[in-house]
């Protein structure tokens, strides 16, 4: 599965297009390993690389399992902790923090090598799972998810940098493909298994179990990286300080978190937090994106904008539909887990289909089709929120939306590469990932504010959900209308 949001799978398709130049903070690094063609360098699981390959694969497998298994249990946890109104903060703070974690991990790896942020990210992930499992309030759970997002961002960036350091050029594409494949099984079994555990025991058992499973590979990664002969190339003096980019990422992450909290209510305090968060995003978010992104300038800026709009629609459905099923319909967690699994399968299937269309197929047209399919999913979700409608109606909207994402997300990646300046595919990839996160945060925040506004006015839950889902038609249709501005030359 390619080009999925963080909540579904890692985005490695862009990275794999530049196997010979895996970068860390703008410069490539290599390890002192046997020369290509030697007997020890025959494959990923040869004697030289077996330990690193096994450790990295275990990290990606368990990272995927943790990311996908936790999501279906969050509505149950929020309900148990009497924090349903703050669910948008819990659901979105991981994404906000992962942006910060990615920048932090990249700068750290640039200065000291990828082994340190990777090891630190893995250890931090175990600690945060334990913090979340022991939550006595919704605020503790939100804090655990935020720090887990920082850890996840550090791990994702560091894994790619570590692959560039640990393997010769010819093995890097295979290593990256293996890392992506390590998410397939978690996407199929993680959500329903977590739902069963939460239903039979407790949502806390899911977090404790994932912490226990992650601890062993975390220790293995630390041991492998300490034992290797890692070599770091110092960054050029003009790039020696990470403060500007890091502080921008901090400001954007904090602004996103403040906005998500502000969207959970309509009193003066919440409105002030929302205003503060919005101000930080307006001031700093554009510095992480190509010029002209917000006005959909033709080429890469429009492509980046479309990534944010489409991902925001999908992620918001992924967050609000399970919340509605658990809190309003009393659906068992395993059912929401199966909905996530169905969405993962649908995404993979539609992505497979688009990958086998003729090369002359205009990619922007697939974006239009995918956006319209997403709009249809939004309508299904809104209808499914009405009283008397079976729960499967709303659950199916996640599957339909995944079909749309499987068509448009890879197409947007291809378009972004075609628009990227020569030698700056990494810049295009970073911009796409950044706006994907921003789109998820902003659209979920606005939809949550609408939902809470209706609840504050005395409306029933189903009216609030219907209004929030209806709002998603705006970015969905806007993406379809703007797709021509992203067409390749």
C-alpha cells in the first residue's frame, strides 16, 4: 500500500525513487561496510546485514501494528475517561506531534547520525505506550499520544536515514520495499485484534501489550546500532544549526494542538485557545510549504494543497465514524477494527488498480475520480448517522473513502515528482507530508468544532455528526475542482 496517511501506512514511495541518495538533513551518509559485490554484501539477510535488516523490519512491523491497533481503541478510551468532547485532541495530537518529531529526528540524525534518534524514538515509544495505558484522565491520554507522535516522527525519519547509512546503494530499494511491506499484515490484523482485546478485556491491555511487544525490538535496535561502525558527516557550517526549522515545526505543532483543544468547546477559554492556535498556524505553517500552496498555484503548490484536502477528509472520517459507532451506536470495538481493516484492503486494491492503468492515463483525472469517490463516502457517513440506519452504513463509508484515497494519493505523488525541481524530490516529498498532516489537523478541527457547536445548542448527537460529515463535502469537492491545476506539463 502506498501513499497512505500516518494512521494507515508509511509514505515510502517517494523515498524509494532516490535509492542512491537517502539523505539526512540535506546530505548523504554511508557506513563503513563491505564493498558492493563482496560475498558479505549479497543480500539484506546476508551475514553482514541480517541483524540490521531484522531489527529494522521488526521496528516497522511493530510501529505499524501500534499505529493501526491503537486508533480503533481511542473512542472506547475517551468514553471510559469521560473525555468524548476532547476526542479530536486525542485523535489529532499524534499527527501534530509527528511533524515535530520528523524535523527533530532529521536534524538530530544530521548532526550525530541516524542511530541516536532511531534508538531514542523506539525507547520513547515504549514509555509513551505505558503512559497512555495508565491514563487516569483524558489529558494524560492526550499527552501520551502527543509524545508518541514525536517518537513516531523520529522513528520514521531515522529509519530512512539509517537505511542510507547501513546498506550499499544497490540494496537500499529492496530495504525500503521491505519496510513498506512490513505494514501490510498490521493493516489487516491490527485493528480487529485490538478491537477484540478491548472488547474482551480492556483498551488498556492493548496499550500494555503493544508496549511489551515493542520493548524487545527497541532493545535490539539499540544493541545493533551501538555495535555498528556508524560514520556521520558533519553538516556544512551554514547549515550547522537546526533552530529555525525546528522552531517553526514546534510552533506549527503547538498551534495545531491548541486548535484541536479549542475546537472541543465554545466558551471563551476554548475560543481563545483556538484563536491562538490558528494564529501560530497562519504565521508559521506556510514556511514549511511551497510558495503559493494556499492559493493553489499551478504545479507543485496545487499538488501539495490537494494532498492536504484529501487526507483531511479521509482522516476526519477515520476519526469521527468510529467515535460515532462506539459512543452513539454502542458498537463493539471489534466492529470498528474490522472497518479499519476493510479500509486498508480497499486502499491497497484501488492503489493496485491505478498502478496498472496505461502510462498515458492523465493523473489529474484519477485525482478527480478519487475526490468524487471521497465525496460519496462523506454522503454515506452522513446518511449512516441518521436514526434507524444500521451501523454498517456509516462503517462502510470508511471503506469507500479508502477506495478514493487509493486512486488519488499515488497519483498526487507522481504529480509532485513531475513538478519537483531537478534534484529536489526530497523537498517535494517533505512538503507533501507536511501538508498532509496540516490538512488532517485543520479539517478534523473544523469538523469537530461544528459537531460541538450543535451539541452546545442542544441538538442530538446524530444531528451533530451529520453536520460534521456534511462539512467534509467542501474540501472533497474543492479537491475535485482544483485537480486540473496539478496536471503535469
